[in-house]
């Protein structure tokens, strides 16, 4: 069983992603923003992070870049999960160090498969 941290400013999205991942036997911890994310990750020690892109304050692209530049977190796989579905957005996500990119709306099985892929 893997521990997954979800960061999304939409309560409905958090609930949906949490439900899908719990249904796939993952332990899930959710946060509504990237504020103090690094401190929270030090406590939680997740196996992977599902990160929204469009959020107030530090967006998901910025947070991913920060995490991948930090020796403490760079080995944790990051799935960017966002409504930004243009090829340029996906390319930019890769440039920030994301391990996978999932466009909303998504099917539950696609989320589970994507998380499974980055964990292996």
C-alpha cells in the first residue's frame, strides 16, 4: 500500500481523487494548497504526489520545479493533474520535472494506472 499526497484547491477534486485512490488501496493525505508543502511532505513521507497546476499562490508547475530541485524530495514521483491539456502545457510540465501528466476530467482507472506507473 502506497501513501499518496494530493494537492488541489478544489474541494470537489480533492474528494474525487481521494476516493479513487483509496478505492485502489492507497493511503491518501490531502491539502488544499502548496503552502508549506515541503514541511508537510517531511512529516508525511509520501510515495507519490498528485498535484493540481492551476492554484492560487504557488501553482503546480512552480511547486513541482521546487520539489524536483530539492534533494529531500526529488525522488518522489509527481503526477500533475490539471485541466490544462495543451501540448505546450504537457511539455512545460515535463520541463518542471513531472513524472506524469493527467488531464482533467479523467477516468478513475486512468488516475489509478498513472499513479501505479510512477510508483513502479
